[in-house]
C-alpha cells in the first residue's frame, strides 16, 4: 500500500472549512481537476476521471461531529482517503488530506499525488477565503 499526505493552514474557523470541503456540490472547485464526484444514493457516489473517461463506484462518508470526510472505492483494492479539519488557533484551521492506494493501478506516483494534493488544498483555501470574505462583506 502506498500513502500520501499533505496539510495546509487556512484562515477560517474549522467548521467553516469543513462545511466548504464537505459540500459535494462544490467538490469540483477543489478536487483535482480531472476528478468529478456525483452523489448517487449517499454514501454511494460515482467518481469520474477525465483522463480515463471512466466512472468508479465509491463511498463518501462525512463525519460532521469530527470534521472529517472519508472516501474510497467500493469493493476490493483501489484507493481510500480522508480529509481532517482541526482548529489551529486565532480563527485558523489546519486541513490534512491523506490518500492510500491499495491497487497500484490507481496510484499516480509520488510526484503527481503530491502536486494534486497541494493543488487541491490551495483550491480549497481559495474557496474558503471567498466564502469568508463574502460572509464578512
């Protein structure tokens, strides 16, 4: 199994960050650009990957009380991951995303996974900033 993890501090309360991250309708705004999630019958979702033009059945489990999202492919192998939001003081939050690849066919490699995680966290921070700025203004 191969695992990757990245963290980023965001300028908003943990609840605000989690609400933004957990909104399935806005996943396209922060997930890697080639992935699109369609909510089927929660917790069931379908993940579409542009590069392969394939749909993969998956599960998405929000844990609102823990400010945590967990996901993974349905069935054997594939991949799983989680996003955890924690307060870091002074109205800021620390967001950590973790990916585990059981099946090497899903593993994009360390460099690509790192870029995708960093880009996703940056895009999530942009969404959070827009939401916080709009709420304040």
